[in-house]
């Protein structure tokens, strides 16, 4: 809640960079469209190694995942070809499919989500004024960084006044639990002019938790003989049940142990998933809750409906999002001649024509319905009047 302080993910950072750069921005393809484009690249490819898998959905999914991973690592098809093992033709075929996918994106002038990092990096290189008004960037909560993230942070250091990257552990990195941190530290010191600052080493944990932290992944395994009442494990089948059981446990401590509510805290790793359940069950148990992360504006039904409407062109008019916008109670399309019954007809047409997204698919279905041999199935719920 502090003024001029923002908490963001890397994706949010990339979008901020692109917004301030004023460079032409390419729209992003949706996940279904990305799948179809990778599928088209696989269909066009001359395959031998992957030929037995052609036509299977698993191949397209695997290629989609591999291409995304390669983009996040800033590995190009040429890089793959340069390192390809002639004895393993799968590498060469992957590079061809990858290049075909990139060519397809270039032809239509769009990009997939994994291309955001590359675009942000290009904007930082080409636009020296980007984010120069930021005094401090703190990168916290990471034990490892993708190559694209490192390159963006490296470029960002020349724009912001100060950058602070936190890593747990110490400079000796002797513990197995710190192995990933040590690798990240080595890579950071190679790329950045680092000034190392060490924080306090005292551990503010109950004895049992402090021992657990100190012995994590250590060998040989030793048994803790002290009191373990400070650690209790609860098993739940879903985030909803986790939220309910956590608040039930806290309510029990407040009533039985006379603990004050402001001395209790719930930590979650995915606020967007858990916050609605915590709000629901806090009301059930009569617990006052205060969230350190405020409710997002996008959670408002009105704002969510508006964002859905405005994103239709960028997402290539996906069927479900388009119908949701037309049916939304927050919009009135009657001036355009669109009534609720007509939206129901559009829904029926889209299911009949198997529309996924795209103006071209809608046009194809309407053109097909104009032919004498193509008719909609009877649906009295739509046409009874």
C-alpha cells in the first residue's frame, strides 16, 4: 500500500517496459491459437524421427512446451542447428518446427507469450529512457533465474538507479539445500557488477523449525528430541479445504489458548487461489482478516467484463469470450441490433460450426449456412417464438 511501490511478476515488468518504450507492440496469440499454429508447423514439417507420432495430440503439446522453454532460454533455431548431433535427427526436426512456428508468427505479425521477454530486452536496448524514473528494483523470492530473466535484469541495471537481488544462504554455500542458490549467485556475479550485502544470521524460529531448517537435506539424518508442538501438519484435499482447516485451527487457538487475532497469520503461496476461500471461511468463523495484498481491480465483475470485451481483438475473438461479452448484463448492444435471443442463435451456430476463435471461422460458418445443404439442428429453446 506504499505510495509509488509496485509488486509485480516478471511478466508485469516486461509489459511495463514495453508500455514505456512506445515501440510498436505485437498482439499476443492465445493458447488455443498457439496450439493450432504449432500443429500447423508440425503438419508441414518433413519428419522422419517424429513421423510415427505425427497426428497425435501429444506431439503438438510436447513441441509447444519445448518451443516455449527454448524461447525462455533465448535459444534460437540456428543455435539448435549449430549444436545438433547428426546421430540424433530429432534435434534437427525440432529446430525446423521451431523455425516454422516463428516464421508463421512473423507472417501474421503476432507473438506468443514467451516472446515478451525478448521484446522487453529489445526495448531496453533501443530506448534508453525506459524506466529511468524507477529509484529501486527489488528482486525477491527466487532461487533460480531463466536466461531471459537474467538478460532483462542485466539490461535493466543500466536504466534504474539501484537494483537489489536477494538470495538466502551465505557466501560459502556449503549446504546441499543452497545448491541452486549457489548456481544463481555464480551466474549473477558473472553478469552483474555485484556488491554483496549480508543480512543478520540470527534465526527467528521456534526451536523445532530452526532445527528443521538447519538439517534440511543434510546427511546423516538425525532425530530431533526436543518439543515438536510448534509443528502441526494438516492434510486437505483441495485449496478450499486447506483454507477452511487453517482458519478453523486459528479459531481454536484464539478460543482455547487466548491468542489474540492480531498475533496470527496465514501464509499462502498463491494468493489468487486462496484469498476467495479465506474470505469465505473467515466470515463463517467470525474472524477479522486483513490482506497484505489488496484485492485486484480485475476481480471486480464490471472491470473483468470490460477487460474481456477490450481483449477480444487482441485474442482473435475466441468463441466463449465473445459470447460472454455479448451476454454480459453490463453492456447493452441493442443499438447494434443484437438482442439476447440473437446471441443464443450465435451460440448455436458456433457449436454447429465448431468455431474456436477468429473472424474467419465465423465467416466460414455463416457462408456454409447460406448453402442449401447445410442447416442448423432444430433447437426449440431458441426458435420457439
